C-alpha cells in the first residue's frame, strides 16, 4: 500500500470542500492509506478553549481525520516511531489532560507527583531530576559569549545546573514561545547577532551552506555544536535531525514563518515546531502533501540535506501524479507493465560478485506497493532473477500486515483465469519468513518476506531461451 501524509492545513481545506480531486484520490483506499500524526492533534489543540461551540468544531475535525485516515496514526512510542491505528479523539483528550495537569513544572515533575513517595520509580526519577546537566549542555558555558547566550535561553540554569531545573526552564520557555510572539524577538536577536541579511537568506538556494559559513566566521563558536544542546531522549535521533534542521532554517531566516499574536491570530513558535514535526513524521511515508510553500521549501531543503526519499508535493502536484500513476488499478495491467519494463533502457547497472544487476526505479507502484525492479544476470543461472521490490521511505522500513494482505489479494486478481490457486490473505499470521507461490503456465511467481523486505519474484523456466545482459530477451519469453 502507498502511504500518504497530509498536513492539517490541507486536511482542513478538504473538510471544507476544497481539493475535491485530491479527496477522490485519497479515497482510493484499495491503493493507499492516509496517515495522520500527533502533530495534527497539536494543530487542533491550539484552538481549544473549553467553549461548547469550539468543542463541537474540534469534534468535527477529529471525526474527519478518522474518516480520511481510518485512524492510521504515526506517533512516538518508547523512543520509536510507530504507525498503527489510534483514535484521534482519545489522543486529543490525553493532550488536553496533560496540558492542564503539567502546570509550571512540566511533565517530569508532574509524573514525580503521581508516583508513590520513596517507591523505586519515584526515587529513580527524582535522582534523574537532581542529577547535573550533561557535559554536552555544560559545554555551552565554555566561553563568556556562549555563556551569555545560554543565560538568555536558559535563565537560572548556571546557578542550579540540574536536569530538573533544565526541564523546568525549558518547559516555561516553550510555553512562552507557544503563547506569545517571543520567538520573533529571539529569531531577530540571532539574525542580528550574526549580521545576517534575512532578505537574502529567505530565498537562498543552499541555506545550510550559508548558515555554516556564518558560524565558521565566529571564533568564539568554534567547536560549539547546537545539536548537542537540543538532543533529548524523547524521540529517535533521525526524527530530531529533521525537526531541528527545520527549526534551524527558520531561526536563520530561510522561508521564515510569520509570527503574530492578536485577537484573531496565534501564530507562534509552536506552529513552526509542529511543522518541523510534520516533516519528520511525513518522512515515514511515500508522499507528503502540503500547500504551505514556506513549510514545503524548508522540508525540501532538510530532506535534501539528510538524503530522504519521501516526495513532497502540493495538492495539485499530487493530483497530477495520481491521475497519471494511480489510474492503473487493475492488477492484470500491473503484470503487463512489469513485463514491458524488462525491455526498457531506463535502468542503472552494476556488477556485484560477477553478477550484473539492473535496477529500474518506477514512478508508479506495481500492485500498489512495489516501485523498484531488479533483473540479475548471474553466470551460474541460465535465466535472470527478476524481482519486484520497494524503495521504502527512508525512515520507515517496516512492512505491515495490511501491506502484505493487500499485495496477496492483488496478486490473486492478477492471475485469475490462469488456473492458479488463490492464496487466502488471512493465512498471513506472521510476517517472518513468509512465502507464497502462484504458478502461471511455466512461470512461477513467489512472494517472499526477508529481512523486513517484501519482494515478488518471477522465476522463468530453464527451457526458455537464455537471456543475457546484452540481449535481454526476457520480455519476449514471458
């Protein structure tokens, strides 16, 4: 199945009648599933004020998320990103409860109050809160100028350099940034201190190189790594790489967000942080749809820097893609497309251990899952090994049971009428060492799961004329 991440801005517009063609494509649930994340919940939480009229609007928003995504959610669990079905209403209620309970001390102090005094868990948490800040954070005080910057961002930490005080200060600073326009002042201070021309930086072709050059000219910051300050244990390192780089671009003026807080607007640092989280969650999917040009441009720069293969597109761009590539919804057509590809000259070729590998990267998804074809010519084999595989999203290499069952069902349909035995998708009880076969005349098709990769093999009979890298007459034999 194709995984599509749609940010809340686009979801909200769809809910209010915009992008009908996009909605039509996203409802092709036999081909794809739409993913939401806990950042969607954060976007909606901003408008929560406890009033009944607003509560009804929020309920309607959460209902729409359910209808569009079937509750498929990307979220953080035990320092990993999981994709599974979660009810958005329950997630929203949890966030409301957290916000009201944390108070001025933050989540860890709140948790400490919940635990039984002198219990093992309570004592371990209290020991952590009382422990000194890490060496990486303490290094921020290594020079007078760096120490002055630390004091601005973490007032009072130097006097009480404990992890508990750091958590409290960070919590209060985050609340200030979320509820006021304080981030705007901080951003201006950073840009002014660096002598940065924000008009030039706004549309830089390579903003990360420009930022690195700015810092390389400041001797006092030699060896200072802001990422050591920002690191935490709350999410995977790759997730932080994306969200921190995203925020870094905004702080330094590249496609910077508008910050405005008044009676009608509440555009604060929270919006920018959540957009960075959207970019991170979206990297677990094949497509990321957003119509926020500033957010899209920042995400594209981050994806390029980190070599991520999720495709970012606007609603209109995805509609064009979908109308060109999602129209092939007949599995029999997918088999014909697969076979026709084997004579295409559009491949990358390499030699590994005397075997010649041809790799075809596809714009569309065969059986709504595979987007890569391998043809391997090995000297010891008369026929090439032909494999359908997947160029998975960089940050989500898990194949779900839903993916496997959908591929089995489509493969059954593809070979209907050839006398092949249909495979019952419900036979899939474990994804480990999974293997199913379809016999189509003299050709065998094998669906296998190995090392987390689902692949479909086409095994040609030995009596077919031998194919070589030079002649590649495979397609004529299929």
